[in-house]
C-alpha cells in the first residue's frame, strides 16, 4: 500500500512539473555559452584543462561526462556545480555564472544553442532533461 | 615547467648549502634529486657493469615486419553514420599506436558515450582496438570486439614497442596547429596509462637505460628542409623529405627524462661518446595478456570475423561501433590518405642479464622480455625510411648488417672501473 502511494506521489510530481523539454531543443543561447567559457577559463580550466579534456585523475567534461549526466535534469547538473564546484572552494560560483557554465558545458558536449537563455528558475531547470546526442550529431 | 620548479625546497636547500648553512646529509639528498641529470654529481665516478649482448647471427630467432599506418593529417578520430549506426574512427596512428593507445581510446570512447549507448562494438583487436575495448568497459559499457585476428597476430605485435608518441604520427602542414594540442592530451593520458602498468607481473611496461654511442660528439638533429627537393606531400599523398614530418616531443619535456653525457670514466663502451637516457617500452606478450584478461573478466566478447565493406558495420547489432582497423582501414574504408611506412625488426635470444638499449650508427638494439629487438634505421633517411613501402615480408640482410657493426662494440665493453 505504501508502495502504491509512493508511485502515485511520483506520478503527481511528474504531472506538476512535466519533463518535456530536452537539451536537444536548444535550451541556452550562444551568448550564455560564451560567457560560460570565460567563467570556465577562470574557475575550472586549471583542473579540467583548457579544452575541458581532463587528465588521468581529473574528469574530462566531454565524452564520459555525457554518460554521467545524460538523462539527468539540467537542474541536477546545475545544483551539483553550485554545491560541489570548484572542488577547492565549493559553493563559491555566482548563481548567474553557474547557469553560464551549464550552457557552456552543454555546448561543448554537442547540444545546440537556441533562441532563449537557460532559465534561472530552478523548477524550470528541473523540467529540462539532458538528452543523449543524436548519433548523427556526434563529431 | 622546468623540473627545478617542482622542488622549490631543494633549490632553497642548495642555496643554503652554498652559504654553508644546512646539515650535510639532507642537502646531499636533495641536491642529488635536482642535479640528477649530471652523471658526475654525487659519489665518485663508477662505470656501470653491463653484460655484453650476444649479437652473433646464430642468436637471431625471429624476424618481423609491419606497416605503420600513417595519415598525413594524423590519426582519424572522426565520426560517420553508416545507416543508423554511429561509427567512431580510431585508426591511422603511424609509428605511435602503442604510445598513444590510452589517450586515443579515451577520445574515441568519449565520442561513443555521448549517445549514451549501453553496448558498443569495436572492430579490430590490435593495440588500439583492444585498449579501446577495455577503456569502454571501464566506462561501464558492454563491449564486443569483432576482429579477424587477436592481438598476437596483428601488426601491433610486429612493432618495435617503445614509447615514441610522435614517431611518424603526422605531417606538420596537413595536421595543422590544432593537432598538437590533441596529441599532447592523448600522450599525457597514455603516459598515465602506462604508469599504471609499471611493476605488474610479467613487466608489461618497463623503464630501462638506453645508450646512444658515437665516435664524434653528438649533435642535435635538425629537420631543415632541403631546398633542392621541390614540392611536398600534396602531389602524391606521400612526404618527399624528412622536414615534412611533425615533431611534438618538446611539449612533454617535463615528463621525459633528459639524456646525460657519460664522462669517460663512466663509459662502459669502446667509443668516444656515450649518452645515457631512459626509455620506456612495452613487452608485447605480457601486455597483451593483461589487457585480454581484463577484457574477458569484464565480460567482453570476442567474435572472429572479417569485414570487406563499411556497409557491414551497419549490420552489426551494436549501433555504436569504434573502428580500430589500423592499416587495414586503407582498403576496408577506402581511405587512401593512409600511406604505408615499412619497418622491420630482428629478434635475438632474450638475455635477461643485459637489460639495456643501445644505438650506434644505424643499429638499434633494445632488450625486451621476449628478445633483444634489432633495427637498422639509416640515420640519413630519418623518418623517410620505409615511406610508401608496403612490402611486409621481412629481409634479414639489413638486420645482420647492423649486428656486425655492433659486434666489436660488445667485444670491447669494459667492466667495473
């Protein structure tokens, strides 16, 4: 019975915030990603590499990154950055920079830019899923 | 980054020593650490005792020949669709396949992962294919290798097998400036991959001393263009001279130990000049065993089959395929930008009491677990030796010729001073 309630609660949550928009639909702007690149260069590149290529010890933010974050929501990625990055000073990214970084990470992983910027509203980010790339889009 | 910067304490200690202010023992240890490149620093000169290698013709137990799959623009790491199948290429590493294997696998597997597959196929089981398969498994994927031969029968097993990540890897003009960054990324990652295999049973990866012998003072090799040679690779797809090849080793100076000129008192060889460096190499049988063991333990499947047309990739049940077919890609993928550079090795009876490498004139000898590998690399030809030659049958004559050159060197070696 308890299990059924849980399932119902889950269904209601999904209905309230439908996960219907994916990153394949262009969920950030080029300008946002460009700003994100600048943030990345300043706050992230010293560990993750100038091209986000990573090292043997530090995760690349391309490639396997998609396997780690694919099918998650953009909110989950954004929350993680806000909570845990940069590792030497977690929680120090400005909320605006956080969004820019997410845009940049989506861009370098092959997700297209669109007309509207990533929303700042957390509930809206929860509604955006990180899509697997279409095979033909892998370069 | 210079190596001295890594040890600021040591520099400080050395300055204090110059002022006479530090305890001798500590200073001795630290300055030996930073001054390690000067062979005469530290204890009194001592000639290392090296067992001469047996280089008589009767010791030659094997000959191998293989074709380096070179692409003017560097390895193909691009993607393409065959029907609804994503093919990620990972071939054409020239003389650097072993050396770039971990880094190149990381790049190819990264691309495969971006469509979130649960299983992939790898076509080819040379060093690139097998490493790629293991890297994909480590990333959580189920992997099937489709191949006509297992690594022991591939061209990878007929290589020299030392860490030479920019050996005939690309021509500098068609590779362009951007390839240098990718090369460095792949090389640094591979270096860490090899580091993780040092000391494993069977010594899949080994560091050992390498000696470069000469009768005249050694000179740094330059790759200046010969103005008498007109044109370049564009005409026929092949480089016309040594200066066209790309060189990137300066990018990883911080990793690779510097060579040291041995003072006469420390020179075990009967030549005027001996330079000692460290080389890293791969012992094929043991290395293959480690990779295959991990591949199977992680549930990998190996399907023996041949391909003769790219359309066959689209018929595999896996919808993401990494193509690691090396020189075979030239025919299979009709990639005529792949050109052959022939290389051959002679193998002498393994001699575990002589663990070093040696170069003298055109001769190169390197002691490995499965034999002392002998090459005849004409110095004057540099990277051009073997270009365009796809004759893959070995010819013992040039190998016997350099063994003869080295014989008197071995006969004249000195013991402990």
